[in-house]
C-alpha cells in the first residue's frame, strides 16, 4: 500500500493526472480502460486517476520484457500497481500471450490496456494491435472505456529517464461496444478513433 501511495503522490506532483469523465462516470462495472501510449508513466497516470475504490480491482497490463527486468522495476509493477505482465518477445507458440489477461478478467478484475503494444512519440495513438479485439470477443459483457492521456508524450517521451513537470489530463470517454459482424480491422480503427476524439 505504501508503494502505491508513493507512486500516486509522485504522479500528482510531476504530471497531475487529473481525471475528466467526459462520456462515462466511475463505476464498479468490470471494464477494460484502453488508452494511447507514449511514456512509461502512462499506466501509473491512468491508474492514479481512478477513484481509490476502483484502483483496488483495476490492473495495468505491463510489458514483461521491460517491467519484469530488474528487481526495482518488477517490484514497482507487482507490488505498487498489481500489474499483469504480457509477453511481447520470446512468445511460446503453444501459449496465447493474452492468457494472463483472460485469467484476470475471469476473476472479475478490470484492466488498463494499451492497444498500440508499444510507446509512440506522437500525441495521437498509432495503429492498434489485435489484442483489444480478441479480449472484446472473449468478454462481450466487459465495458470498453477509451481514455486519452494528454501531454504525457511531452512529459516523459520515449528515450527520457525523468519526467518534465507538465499538467496531464486523463480523459475517460463513453463506453465503447463491438458491433455484430464487425471486422477486426474496422473494430480496431473505430476504437482508435474513440481515443482520437477525446484528444
């Protein structure tokens, strides 16, 4: 708990991460919050913008090749954020890389997910990988909430170590739903546009 509070306090000091509920409101409903990804503090910023009672059951999805490397990073991810690691490299062909996320959703957890799969330098999200589409197909009753993280691409862009103090706003959009018989590419582009519209 102390580490979680420390991380939240540091985020508040450096970037603010002020929540703006534009199209939705805080809810106990199981959700996948999906957002643009431009810095290593994106997950902490989004997580800290949630009310405390929702933070407890919301788990950021973190890249194992980065956050599982080194004792300090791993401890911060697991003990501070209760993160779930996803493999982006060295993937066993017999194992679904989404399996840890599927198991968490089956337990009733909510997720913070970055569909781009990696960080980008620009303000708007790049193309989405297929993970969000598959999770939405496996769990049609889980709400999908688009989130735009404003200014984090300038606060701590890819390649920097320390954040530049800037005010960051976390905008939560309206619940996003799959359309029957919608193609994977159409779904992913529509999901990306849901974030772009919050920018």
